[in-house]
C-alpha cells in the first residue's frame, strides 16, 4: 500500500484523493479475499499521467460476483473514477478480478 500512496503523491494527488484511493484498494481486497480458494490475493498497480490503475485478483471456487447494490461495491465505485469486475474460468476455479482506476483531479485541469 505504501508504494501506491507514494505513486499517488508523485502523480500530484491531493490528500483526500490519496485517502479515497487507499480505501478503494482496501474495499476491493475485502470484496475478493473471502472468495479466494487458496487464500492468495494479488494486487498490481501502475501510475501514469495523473492516473493510478489497480488490479486485485483471486482464484475462486465460484463465479459469483458481488451484487451491484451491495454496500461494499457501492462504496468502491464512489471512491474510484471507475471500477470493473470480471470473472473468467481458469485452472481449478474462476479467476475473479476487480480493476480500479483513480484519476488525479489536478492533472485533469
């Protein structure tokens, strides 16, 4: 998480946006971790041009996704510029992934 915060600072995110980004990552992990069949969660991020992209994924036993009206998903979509969920069949289960994008308001101006 420290690297994501450092990347956000370098991309000129303000303190409120950095906190929103931190909470969005926490929420994405909280949504996926309970379904992780092997207990492993992968989180990858990239930062470029006033934008941070984060991908959180797990291998799950089920293709079930969080409902759109679930509180956790609503919170995540409120904190991020965009958020997307995908599930694809994989070896021994389903690859469940949440992609989160947060754009810096200062860079857009």
